């Protein structure tokens, strides 16, 4: 494709990105329920009709904001998974970094949490895709540890789901809020527990 | 105390139990939000004023129903923990039975789930007490397995919190609903994972 053909698309993508970024900011500042499409348009000095050219409804903007937040977590997880170092250390860093990123997003920012709760309650396929992507990242680390002999040989796919599920209390926005006042066990203790099982052998 | 002194108390307890049982039934049939104290009184052919002699508000009835449901789960868990057999088998049965009891209560019965969500969202101390009681039951089984040599010696209190937390997806009403369409990993696979870690040694 030539740059000339690309240009309108690039402008459209830029507009979409600006709408999503503004919506995310308003969801944080005003709250998800209270923010309207008109509010988003006003911040961007656009007409609401122009916003609706890009997103059919507030719900579509909501999904785009959520996708972006989840995409940031996935990108950070990808970087950690592909980094150097033993599999055990990468797994530990992945769980602790996911917890820290989600805490920053959903615990510190209760207004953003409201947006997440709405998404979880609607059982979006987007969330399943996010979990599948995280499982794949966990699997990559665990498979490399099984390969290198750090972990016992076994079913890396099953092991990845087990570790991600065992750590759900530290990464799931709903549980992070619900158990914020119960700090034990810590995520570091849970990672050690999972590593013990991985070294001894899972699904082999 | 003589039977004569006891009698008024026994009658009061019976009245309270009838109110709680009727409220639970209406929460299941009509739903938690829609059930009023007047509905409960009508079912019992009592005046609402009489119900209020026992419970100051619908919220107090709600707590009594929740306490009863959680008490049933705790009583079943106690029986399993105190039963015969290896610690690994008791732990497996405990997790699977908790999952089955909660599935029957909160998945099959979405109206009852509404009641539980309300309780969880209000962060009742009752729920913390319930988790503490479950932790103590897990600890008893794990300590006996460490004692008998089935599990490696270690910190039974920490291990009990780790196992209960690793299995939260299978016992927490909110996650059971949210992940009902994602059956993997199964609770049996998670128990195997935890047992592998316990045999290898936790917090030692």
C-alpha cells in the first residue's frame, strides 16, 4: 500500500485512538457510569455524531478502552516472558508484575474498577481472549523451564492454566478488591508454592 | 437450667429459625432484592412487627440466612476433615465437596447467587470468619498429613492458606459463575497440583 492510500486510514486510526484515550481518562476522572458519549465528544471538541462515526455506542468505546488496558498488560507480560534469566524468575516476575499493574489500575483507581466490573458482569469474549493470551505466555515460560530441566517434564499447557488459576486472587480485579484486607498468603508465597509443584512435576 | 427456664428461649430460637428458613426459601423463589420483610411475615402468618422483634432489619435476616448457608458448608467440611483416610484423600474430598455444595447453592440457583453477591459487595465480617474457619479445617488436614509423613514437614498454616487460595476459583461464588464456561483446569487437577507441592514441601 502506498502512503497516499494509507493516509485516510492513519487519520481514522488516530481519531479512534484519541477517542479511546479520552474515554479512558474520563472513566478514571468521572467514573464509567457517569461518562456519556457527549462528554467524550466535548473533551475532544467534536460533535457526538463524529464520535458515533467511529464507535456505534458507549458500549463499543467501553470495549475499546478495556481492550487497550488488557493489551498493555499482555504486552508487558510478553516482554517479561521473552526476557533472559531462569524460567522460575520470569514466572515470578510475571505474576508479581501482573499484580502490580492490576493494583495500580483497579485498586488505586476505584473509578476504573467500576468499568472493569461492568465488563466482567457482561461476560465479554474479549476477557476470554485476554485469559487465553495470558495462558499462552505462562505456557511459553513453563515450557522453556521444562525444556531446560529447571522444571520436571510434563504438560506445559495444563501447568500454565494451573499456575494462572492458582494466582487468580492476585490478578483478578474483583478478588483484588475483595481480599485487599487479607494480605496472606502473598503472591510471592503463591509463586513459590507453584514453583515447588513445577519442579516436582505437573501432569507428567 | 431447668426445662421451665429454658422454654421461652427454645420458643424464641424456634421462631428465629422459622424466619430464617422462610427467608431463605423466598430468596430462592422470588429473589433476594424482591423479598420484603412483609413477604416473610405473610408466609409465616405473622405480623411484620413480630418479625422485627427478632431481626432489626431485612439486612439482619440476610446475614442470618448467609450465616446458616456458610455454617452448613463448614459443618460438612468439618465432617470430611475429621473422617478416616489419608490426608491427601480428605483434602481432595474437601475441595471437591465444597465445589459441589457451592455449585448447588450458587450456580444452580441464580436467585440465591444474588443474595451472595450483595453480601460479598458489602464486605461482611461474617465472610472473613467463614474463610478463617475453612482455613482452620484445611490446616487440620494438612498438619495431619505432615505429621504422618504423607506431606513434607513445613508450615501447615501457610500451606492451608495457599491451598485454599489456589482453589478459590472452584469455591468462590463470583468466580464459579464467571468461569462456568471455562471448565479447565478442573478442581481435581488443581488438587493434584497442590498435593504435588505439599509432598515436595511448603514453607519448610
